[in-house]
C-alpha cells in the first residue's frame, strides 16, 4: 500500500511525500526556491519525531538533523496522523530488518 501526503503552504509552495517500500519519495515545488525531488531511506529515519515550532520533524539516526519536515496537521489532522503513523511504523520495521532484529509481534 502506498501512503501519500500533499501539503500546501502559501509562501513555501507544495510538498508531496509518498511512502514506497523502503523509501520516502519527496517532491518540493517552491515559489521561493528551486524545485526538488529526492528520496530518503526509511532505515535512516529515527521513528520518534520532534515538534519544532509548526513542524513535525523526523531526524536521521546518524547525523541528528531533520530528513523529513512536515507542516503540523496539513492538509487535515486525520490524513496527517495516518501518514505519520505509517511513516513511524515503516521506519521502525525497516531499521529492525536492516539491523537483523526480529519483530516480536510477528513471531507471536
């Protein structure tokens, strides 16, 4: 299943986040800066986000800087929370698979 979140901001433009297999695909169409397309590997993301002003940030497990920054509750709280929950779960599962940690829920 592909999870997708589209966020729009009056000054900063449109941002699309799409969860695919083991990556998050990000497209940024900005009014103030150049447009960007990039991908972030889920195994690199710390699944415990940090709230910073009006954003929810997922930091790297390695360099401790934000890899993904989401505007809080945009486009609405229900879509936002569903995407964040899916992102947390997939990031944890991908890291566990990378590290060779067995998921206890699956084996029970």
